[in-house]
C-alpha cells in the first residue's frame, strides 16, 4: 500500500499538472503531494525497521531492502524540498517574464516525471529496468537542463544527454556481462537482482571483474565521478536551481545506488576488495580533480557543481574503505551531501535572482541584499566544508577514520590535501559572496516564502543530523553496510 | 608434377571459358538494360562485336612502333596464361604451392597490363596516355588488395563460409569492379566521357587487334568471377556438380555486379583511392581474421 | 555458416559507417547495419525456435531500418544541414584505427571472455568492435546527427553482444530497450532542432560557451 503510493503520488501529480492551468495552485498542489510522499516514505521507513529490515519482494518486480529504502528516503526529502522551493521560484520566473505560463506548467510536468523516474529506480528488482529508468532520468532531466532555451543551456543539455547516454551504454555492456555469467555459470537466466544474487557465488570472477569496471565507468559517468564528470558542471550550472538541487542531491546518488547493486552481486565471486579498489581509484580522482577546479571557478553554480564532484568522490572513497566502517560513513555522507548541496543550490538560485547573474564577481554582500538567504548560505558553506556542528563534519570524519583504519595512510593524506584545497576555495569564493561590498544601486530584496520554507526544512536536517544521529537512520545504515558487504 | 590428364582437363576448361566469357559480358549488359526498362542488344552481342571486328580492316597510326602491334597478342596471351594458372590452383588443395600459382597468375596479368599501358602511350595520342596513366594509377591500388585477399584464401581455405574469406571476398569484389572497369571506378558503356579509363587506353585500336583486346577483357572478367566464386560459394567446386552449378554461380555474381553498377554513381578519379583503400582495409582485416583462424 | 555471412556483413556495414564522409552515406550504412542485425535476430529465432526472437527481428527491422533512418533523414531535410560530417579524423586514418579496435576486441573476446565456440567468440568480437567503433564515431565526427548515429551503433553492438553470448535477453527487457531507443531518438530529435535554431549549425565542436 505504502509502496504503491510512492509511485502513485507522482503519477497523480502528473495528471494534475495536465489539468490545472494556474501556476501557483499547481505549485502548491505539487508541494503538498511531495509532502505526502515524504510522509509515506518516513512511515514506510518506520514500518520497515519495525519488521527488522526484512526485504520486501512484490511479485518479483519490486524489491526493497535497506539500501533501497535509504535511497528512497534521500529522494523523497530532496524532492520535497525542491517542490516547495519550486513554487516561489517558478512564480518569480513567470513574473519576470522569463518563461510563459504554459512553460511553467510544463515545468511541473517534467519535474514530476523526473522525480517519478528517480523514485522508481530503488524500487525495481530487474536490473535492466533499473538501467532503463536511469536512462529515462537523463532524457527527462535534459529538458529541465535546457529549460531556458538559450545557447548555454541547450549546449549543456546536449552534452549532458550525449555523455550520459554513452556512459550508460557502457553500463549496459556491464549488465550484459553479468547476465552472461549468471546464465552460463550459475544457470540463472534472469535479470532479477534477487535471483542473480542467489547464484552469484558461481559467477566467473574474470567476467565479473570486467563487468564491474564497465558498470563503474558507465554509471559512474552518471554519478559524476571523475574523469567522466565533464557534463556535470555544465548541466548543474545551466539547470533551473531546484533542478540543480535534485540533480546534485539525488540523481548522482541514484546512479551510485545502481553501482552498489552490482557490487553486491560481485561480492561472492571477486570479493568486496576488488570493488573497493575501484571505488578508491575513482574517488581519489574525483576529489583531486574537483579540489583543483574549485579554486579557479567564476560561476557560482559551477563552483557548487564541482563541489558535488568532490563530495561524490568522498562518498566513493568511503565505500572504498568499506570493510572498516566506510560504507556507513560513505552513505551517511551521501545523505548529508544531498541535503546540504540542495540547500546551497536553492540559496544560489535566490542569489542569482537577486543579482541577475551567475558570476561570482558580481555577487557581493548577499547578507545585506537578501539577509535570510545570506545567513543560510553562510551556514551552508560551513556545513559543506565540513565544520562542526553540521552533519557533513561527522561523515567526513568517519570517512577519514575508516581510511586510517584501512591503513591507507598515503591516500588519507592525499584526501586531506585536496579536501583542504576545496575548503580554501569554497571559503574564499563564498565568503566574498556573502560578506563583500554590495554593488551600487542594488535594493534589498526578499526571497519568496516558499524558498524560506525549503531552506528551513533542509537546514533542519543539515544541523539536526550534526547534533545527533537518529537511531532509525543508524539502524538503516548499519543494515546497508551489512548488505553491501554481503554479511 | 601434374599428371597429364589434369593438364588436358585444364586446357579444355580454358578453351571453354574463353568461349564462354563474352556471354557473361553480354548477360550483364542485358540485365542492366532490362532493369533500366530498356530492350538492349541480345546476349550474344559481344560475339557479334568480335566477329565484326575480325572481318574489318585495321588502321594503324604512322607513329606506332612494334609495341603497338605486339601488345594485343601479349595481353591476350598473358590473360589466357593467368586463367590457366588460376584453374591449376583450383585443382589442388590449397597449400603453399598453390598459393604460389595464384600469385604467379596475378603477375602474369600484370605483364599484360604493362604492355597495354605501353601501347596506349605508344601512339602519343592524348587519350591513350591519359588512359594508361589512370589504369596504372588504379591498378597500383588494386593489385596489393588482390594479393592480400588471395593470401587470406590460402590461409583459411575455401571449404566453408568463414568470416575471413567472406571479408576478403568483399575486398576482391571491390577490386573486381576496378579491374573490369565497372561503374564506380570506370564505365564500359561510353566512349564519350573524359573520365574513361580502360576505353581511353585502347582507343587507337581497331579491327583484329581490338577484337583480341576485347576478348582478353572478357576473359579477365571471368578470371575475377571465378575468384569471387571461391570466396562466396566455398566447397562447391569439385566433381560433376561443380560443372553443373558453375554457370549458376557466375550468373549470380553477374547479377550482383549489374545491380551494383546500377545502384551507385561513378566516382571522381581521386575518390577511387578512398574506394580502394576501404577495400584494402577490409582485406587486411580479413587477413587478421584468417591469422586468428575464424 | 549463415552466422559467418551475417557477421561479416554486419562488420562491413560498420566499416562503411566509419569511412562515411557524408551524412546521407552514414544513414544509409546505418540502415544496412540494422538490416544485418535483424537478419541476425531472424537467424537466432530460426535456430532456437523462439517465437519471441521473430518479434524482436521484426521490431529491429521496423525501428532501426525504417523508423530511425526516417527520423534522421527528416532532421536533415528540415534543418537543411550541409552534408559534411565534420570529421576530426579522416576516413583512411579512421580505418586504421578501426582495424586496431577490431583486433583488440578479438583479443578481448578470445582471451578475457574465454569462449570456446569460435563463432560465438567471433560474434562477441564483432559486437565489441561495433561498440568501440560507435564510440569512435561519436568522438571523431562533430555533427550532432553523427553523434546520434554513433550512439545507436553502440546500442546495436550491445544488442549483438547480448544475443551472441547469452542467447538474448528476456523478452520484455528487449521490448523495454526498444521503447528506450525510440524515446531516445524522439527526444534527441527535439534537441537537434533546438541546437540548430540557437546555434544555426549542429557542429558540436563549435559549442564552446561553457568552459572550465
């Protein structure tokens, strides 16, 4: 029942957005719908944990274990926040005459479709369908990236759609290799994850290794791991701000989810150690690339996009030190990053509106122009660079601890160096945005109520999880860790 | 050494094939005309042409040397010789020795081409020189491909369909189009265009010499068709059945050639390089495949 | 035996794609490739006696040999693009590279996957080659339409790999993939029009407004 409503809510909202012709009403209905979705997911989580985290399997099509529930939770939280934020954002766009009413309605239709495809991914049992759902997220969100129909946004959308489709085509090759070894060596002629897992002990290690590389490169493209991250800064900077939040907060993680599914399949044949090596390799590359590029950015949203690359690299590193509590840390970091980065992108959206520019040279003194956004952005900055008492501090610390426990001292030091670089870059850029001198003749502006609500909602998670981790989340993450390690 | 009865058999085949060769050209022309909704001349028209040419007087340029006079005979003889060698190669199993025979066949063909090109230059007419230079230009690309393709055949053998031989066959098909002056490379049907290659080279010939040269080109065509049939119809050569289905194989190849000629446009001369380099890479690919045994 | 013929044809069609200099030639070669792919499915259907494979064969033929070339030709007609493909690598060099890819794919199929049946292993080699060459077309041909075709070629290769090594995916998965390809082509068509309207060309190497 609860699972059905997870799918039904976006579907109903799509229907509603086809019928309602008024932007504001549509936005509010949308936000209410995602509030309901959030509640449903929370209820489901409680229900799920009450049953001791036993996986739910519905007719072989839907399969939910701790990992799926965790990613559902991320999706529902961020999409809820994005839906609240969208109300004011889209209304302002319409009022400024940037988009027509018809286009605003189209926005909500695409928004719902996008969320639907992302929500479907963790629910599905069949790995081919997971692949198709992820491909659909690309195709649909490409419209949202190129929403403004100007040169830059269409270029970003084009790169996004082409690079991600190519990446995901390589992932398909990986899926097929898994299917091959599963049908030949284990006799499981099916792409259902559960049945494949049952035969995964008999997989041919050679093929599994190859397949895993393809999977990591393929879905890694979509997850924004370096060196396949080229689309990410473009798409994130050109998308509408609520969508940037969704892309960075959810989409990247959803691809990570797909990778983890295959890692779990590979455990029994090649062991977690092999996957861990790959994770460390890509994670290290991402952190290094992003740490360097953050320093030279001029565009605010691009800066945040590179920070996403860095953080997804950290998550990947956490997963790489998996055997030493790193999975817990990595997934926690994924959660914290989703929340914090969505908040940052929403702040960026407000700031871009106030200054009518993406360029950080022109954005100065946000705290005087938009006091509320300015303060939240400042807090978000501290959270993002990993200062206590915010949540990212804890997850970053845990990742580092696991690195040391895994005795990867050199890697840990390299991470520290690049995280330090990113720290300096972010602090330098964003503190100037918040505290600099206000440009001449810029009036004090107010952000819409809805964006305040969205920021408060996300801020609660950002701060709250830093102060204390709820037992439900800890249980869920411990379950995930055991699942991924195959214990 | 060859047993004597094999020698007789091959000689008989050569004579039959030379007689048979003009028919193939007539057949291809007939198919093309029918597909173009034209009536066209009879299938036997090449024979009539040869007959007509033999009965005519020959006009020889005052500036022509002995090369001009000797070339038709040398060309015809070399092509007959090549046909002989190709048929000999067909008799034995495909071992190293037979490969040598096929290579020899291509060299002998080269001898004929050399004299024809010389003859084109000999009378110092502008068309002849142009034709010769173009012919040599094209064949300098076509010949290596034929060699590589033959290597593939020798490595893989023609006992069943293999990826290597099929790819090599594709390459040889393109070479055949070039060597028999078919459409994407040359055009047999016209003497009017400035782009002609083979026809330009033999423009100065008339009468009996021209008859000999035409007969030689028909025979050369049949040599390539026989080669093609090895690639595309493997293990269908031996015994009585080989005799029965041979005309069928040649007919199918003729049909394919006619269809290709109708469906593509003639290329500029320098595009021929692209065309043949593609063919060369397919042949090279085939040789790799043959080396790997697939 | 039939398999060898189909595979060679498929490979030659892919090489034709690599040497194509003009967009119409590219689309024509893509159509030839798709026809060979559907022949392959037909062969699999006949040899395994699966009704599903015949449906897949029909779908490949309709979608890839008719609908997609039609859509691509429509794009070209509507935006009146010049024929040139924007080659970064000329056809001859492309062929040499393609040859290298083919050899490497064979080594990959032969050694890494350790398939015993030579034809099966050849089929895998061909499919990996096609995937690589599709990727190569995408990175070395700068026109948007060529990139679309490159992606579709990769997809063709993967389909071949799937049926070569594991006798085809489950039926509904195949159908879902067709749906996916169809949606992809339709959506990408929209984007090509948008790119053309805003940039007045579809040369992706000239898209340089986003940097860093």
